[in-house]
C-alpha cells in the first residue's frame, strides 16, 4: 500500500467520523465537569435547578444538550438519566428576546441536533428567529413532523404562549423574565435555568427564589455554580486569553466564577466580601427546643454571648422576625432565626436561648411596639442591653433599654456592618443571611430600599451586633443593687427592671419599618 492510499484511507475515515457526528452529535456528548453533571442530576430528581456559571463556563452547552435529549427521549446523557421518558413531548426554552435567542440557546440546540431529523418553524427566517423546532423522537416511525416532539421558544415578544400552557420540561436561558418563568413554572415538572449573573435587575428575583439553596435542595429548588476553571474543554491557553480579556472588567467575578455582581454599585455592602463569605457558609443544626432556630456551635464555658432580636407580629404574609446569637470573643455568628414568629414566642425562645448560652445579653430592637412585648416575656432577667449615649453639650447620658432605630442609628449599624465585612471581622455562617445582605440596595438620597417582605431583619440584627462589637462594649450585667452618690454618702438603690426606665418615647421610624 502506497503513502497516497494511506492518506486517502485516513481522509475517508475522518469524513465518515464527521458525518457520524453530524448525524447524531449528542452521541458524543460529555459533561464539562462533575459540577455540571451533579447539577443536572438534580433535575432528574424533580428539583428546579438554577445553574450560575462563568462566561464560557459551558452552561448553555449543557442546558441545550439536556433539552435536546429530553425532546428526543434519549434514555441517558453521559451517565445521567434523562427525566422526560414520554415522547413526543413539548418543552419551552424561555429567553429574554429573539436577538439573545439566536446566538445563544437556539444556536446551541441546533449544534446538538446536527443532521438528526428535525424541522424548524420560523418567526423570521431572514433574521434567523426560530419559533418552534420539531424533533423526531428516538425509535419513532411516523415521518410526519406534526407528530414529533416540540421545542417552543418563549420571550417577551410572544409571552402569551406561556399563558396556561402545560410543558413537559422548560429551560431558562440566561435570567428569564420573572413573570414569564413563573407562568411556565406553574405547569411544568422538570425545570432548569442557566445564566451568568451580570445584571442585578435581571437576576435579583432568582437570588431571592433560590436563597439558601446553593448545592442544598430546599423546597423543590437547588442552586449550583461553576467557574471558568471547571470547564475541562478549555485549554490553559484559552483560560489565559479569557483572563486577559476580562482584566479590569467590573463584572469579572461573574465572568470568571458565575458570582452575583452588583455592577451599578447599589448594594451598600462589598460584593466581593459577601461572595467570599458565602463560599464559607455551612448549614447549621436545628435547636432542640425550637427547630426554627439554626445553631452552629454549642455554648462554651467562659465565653460571652449576645442576642439581637428584631421582632414582628408573626402574621404570615407580613414581615418576619429575626434573631442573631453572636459569640463576642470570637466575633462569630452562631445562631439565627428568621421566620413568622409571634412576639411572645420570640421572647420566650430568646430568653431560653440566652440562659443556655451563659446568660447571654439580650438586645431587643424597640421600634414599632414589638420590643416592649418582648420585655414583658423576660420578667426579671437582668442582662438586657441599655444604650448609654453621651450628649456632648449637656453631658447627660441616656439609660434607655434596647436598641432604638432612627436616622442616626440606622447609619451607625449599616456603617458598622460595612466595616466588619470589609475587615472580615464578623463571621456570618448563614448563606440565607448573606443572600439577604446582597439584596439590600441604596436608593435615591441614600435611602435603604427593599422589595415588599424582603428580608432585612438579618441586616438589622447583624448591624447592631457589628456596632456593639466595633465599639468594644462589654456586656453589662445588672446586679441586685446599684450604688449612687447622694448627700455625701453612698446609698444602696433598688434595681428598677430595665424595661421600666425607657427614657423619652420615640416614634417608630415609618420608612424603616414599612
């Protein structure tokens, strides 16, 4: 055999291999990383997946392959059982608009279809906008495309397609528009979203929906993340080129790691610090006496503890109450509650927790009237915090019980928490709390704003803790008797329970507690 015939045989073999790949590209699919494979395994379990990934993190590559496998009725995809066994089936690909669809999800789906039997119905063929792609199920004998599975593209231009429709599966490519996804979600079992979170206005609702779900299924949802460095199909040269491309980009954390970014700078807290802290968060244990309270450590002899409480009415549909237990010496959050808890129950739980943790100091947030209801539950418990501000003009001091939030103290706790996050001097182990801090925004005239019922109880409780830690205030224990000077001699004075000496009344800050 001559050299020329060898080359000719090789060329024929390569062409045959290329033809085979075009005929069925999905046959050669492999997951970009174990993270991607683990993430889509959650969809098989019936969980709604939110995959945050870097640019070039293979999120669209993976999402499209899974969509095509569902439409074809492929039994497995590189070791993952495809959840939609019914064929033909109907799936939705939810995109923001036609323009985004063409170069993203649509291109990826067509890549994985190759020459496999399919037919496209165009919205605008000249611009390349596909409306529906019909795909022949595996083993299907009917040649009529009307009998095949369908992939329907849904966006803001044709949002009416989502109204009342029933879907066998749905894929959200980049952050889908909230109203459309909620409509699709109502009548669909298998759902996944893939995105690089670049615009806060687009991803913020997803962060709320998937709070506390990072690699931890909760209430039917789970969040996963994958960085540029997880994609095994990128060479070291590819990675170096992309790193150079993104250098100096304010969105680099999202582009390289799939982290949430606040490009507009609307969050008062440092996003890099919050993302780093979120990566260290772990799940705590439910307290045996009240499972709504999550704990990360047992009490330690000789340690000092402080509990901040932001109570509420406890009525479902209104604001929830919040509580944080902190170890003062370690500057570490070790206990949290965020739930609809009636103020009486909140008070009793806080008191029992305080007694268990070395008679911890209790710091109630007093605005709105709920703080006084807390005090009624604490009876003669002495270790309740009082403020001692000094008036620089009159040199008078106040002795009001609890924390009162006003324009000045609001700025104090936000500033204190900013400092602790930048210095990494307050450990926050709860991913839900970190998500809540990331969702806080500064509006016009530097006013803190939030969506209705958005959690900022974590910010209030942690901000008070941060302020008290930063001012190196030692917890004060009230003795059975206090001494005061009078008429040249020292006299014993009976202790007045802290809540009977509140100082002048202050009206609740309506904007803060709205």
